[in-house]
C-alpha cells in the first residue's frame, strides 16, 4: 500500500476507494514516511458500540447479545467495528466478604452448558464467539454515576472501584474483557485528583495484563475536567488509550421509558467536536475521545448523520456507536459503514484534523494529514443556516501549489476534478463536504540529532537516557500547528516512551513502538508523527525531548512541515 507523492494526482476514483478501504481493513500498515524511515504501526482508535445512549442503566445479558448479533448481521463488524461495550448498570454495587464483585444472576444468566449464573465471563465468551471484543465499565471513585444523577431506576452506591483497583481490573481481565471504561462521578464527588487516580488505574491495568496476558484497552472518562489532554496520553506507560474531552453528547434515549422523547441535535455534535480539538495531544496510539456517536438516533436527519460521521472521522478518534443496532435505518447504517470515511478515521498516522481556514462565521476548512504522502482528508464545514461557498487552497493544506492535485468526494465516491491552486464548493447550511485531496507535499525542514547535540563526526543519533534532554533549537514554522515526523529506533519488544516539551509548555508523552531488526547490529529506522503548537512564523521554537523512564528511544532527526 505504498504510493509516492509524485503519483498521487494520477489515481482514479475507483483505485482511490480501494486504497482507502484497504487501510480500514488492514489497520496500521507499514507505509513509507517522507524522510525514508518506515512509518511504524501504532494502535488505531477503537471502533464499536456502547450501551449507554440507547439503554441507560437497563443493560443486561439479552440486550448485549442482541446488539452483538446485530453488529455482525448488519455488516458493521466487517466494516471494522469490533467492541461491544457494557456501560453503567451492569453491577449493583455488591461485593462478597473478600471484596470481589457480585453480579446479579438474573440479569447475567448462564448462556451455555457449564456456565454459572452471575459470571460475567459468560457474556464475554458469547461476544468472543461472534468474533468481537468485549468492554466493561467502572468508576475511579467509590461510587458510580447513579449516585450523582440516576437516569433510570434506583441509585446504587459502591459501584466504583476505588480501594479495589488491582482486584477489580484483575477480575475484568480474568473474565476476558478487552476494554474498560473508567468514569469519574465518584472521583468528582470525592474531589479526587484525576491525574493521580487515573495513573493508579493505569498501573492496575498493567498489573492485570501482566498476570493474565490479556490486553485491556483503557478508556478514561472524566469529561474533560482538569484538561486530560495534558496528562492522559500514555498515562502510566500504557500504550494505546483514549480520554473524554467533554460531557455526554446526549442524555440516554431509551424506548418505552420516561425519556423516550429526547432527541439528539447537531448542536450537541458540534459542542463535543469543538471540545475535542486538541491535536497536539493526539499521537502514537493515544486519542482524544469526543464521546460515543449519535448517528442513527432520533433527532438527526440523514444529512446530519453524514456530517456527524465526517466530523468524528476527521478527529481520528474512537468510533463508538450509541444507537440501538437492531433499529438502524438503511441510511444511518450506510453512513456508519462508508469505507472511505472510516479509512480517514483509521489512518495509520493517528493524527487529528486542524482548522486551516475560515472565510466567514461558521465557514470552515479542516485538514487531516494522511499516511500517503501528499494526501489530505478535507472537510468543508458550514455551521451557518444558509448555503455558502467555501474555498480550500493547496497552500492551506501544506501542499505545493505548483503542481495539480486530484480531488475526490468521499461520500459520493466521485472524482471532483483536478485543481491547480484552490477548490470551491457551495455547502448547504448545517452541512459539510468531505474530500480527499491528492497533491504534492510542500516544503519541510529537517533538524538532525547530530546538529542538536553537537555530536562528534560520524555519530548520527542520540539515545535518550534518564535525566538528559535532547533540545532542538531555532525550529522554524509557518503555521501555528506544525506536523512533525520523528525518525528513531527502538530495539525493544515493547514501546519506549519520551516526553516532548515545546517552548517550555506542559510536556506530552509520546510512544515509540519497536522498530525491529535491520538485519545487522542496528535496528531498522522508523518514524512516528505528532502535531505541535509552535509559534507562527517563528524561528526560535524549542523542542525538548526527555526519556520517560530509564531508557527512551534513539532519535535521529525531526522533520517539520
């Protein structure tokens, strides 16, 4: 799946869609990075379903089985959706004399010969039997969210894991769960420090994984309080995690209950999209989470469903569906399973879109860099009520305007033509146009570790060790948000981590996955991408790397677009 920038403008629409669909199926493929280093695979954002938006705290075994079957029968699993996540309501807060979680046997019965009622391993085996993955839910505090604002049914105290972190997460892993969402209602009620508590949870997850060999994908849900994007990336050395950036996108809409008349709105969608705009924190398998989607839920039109799906794909974060999968319309299902749009979300760089232009109030251009050189996913977004033209220029996208670029509409699958410098489309009010632009990369500047550290002749790289820093000085940028490729090596079998501090601001933790053997005494060079907030038009930016732990990666160079 390697394509040079010089050929980008010649791909036809059919071949384009095949490439995009392949990206969604194959996951984090090894593609050619622009410096010549290999793009190293990173964990991609999760895709799945969660029970909260459509079932609130009325979830039980039958609900979960029905949704799991629907994920397969609708073709969603084939499109890449994998997780069936059980949210709040599965546990009533009871523990036995040893502190182990006790589960209601009526809600979670035996499902096969040899099963024991009240054992959550039963539903996990059922989900796994369909080729899917299973997710579970708890709170970082002593109480769960039903004690703060129960949505349906009574309030159940003690449904949090505080005081039982190692015990509970080990139990989740032993039951066979693949994913755990950790809420913050109890932690917030106790005025706990989320950075401290979620780091403790991360350690408990690591302990559970080490003891069982199972992987627990970590979903932090403290609704954006205390700016989790500043401390959550790879918290506790966990490689691959997500954190919520805002409140709930919608209150649960549960059929045949007192709240069945609620509706989702595009205003809700825009609010959560804007809250997730922290591209500098999303990188190397760690993602901003704008909350589960409301595509297919009552209140949104067919066009609004497409806008919603486009926005979440441009964010490049988790695609977790909140609608009842057994009741999806054909139009909603088509929006959720569009392979070209999913491929934008699941792109191997793992980066988030940034706003690159705004020609008037609510007339916005968003750009997301993709793993094939010269390719950008572009969203022309009209938040106003009236139709209006929106223009995107190749310069806005960081592409060379001296060569033509091909443009494809990702919803229709049609090629929209070839442009030389800019493209305009009239976008209806409250709607969006989602494009793939295939052009040629603009200029970039490379800064070598040898120059930064003033290494003696012959040495090309610097291995980060505890207590030392590698400082790249006088880094120039022509944009507020710069895309940076880091060329490095890591000889280990697990990721190494490093902190990056830009212009003295709060550091972000970057994962550097193994780069493998190069066939000699050295490992093969690899590359990961990040986005950084730099000083626009400045040439005095300072990027400072330090090992997170005793040993960090070996860095060769950074290239700044």
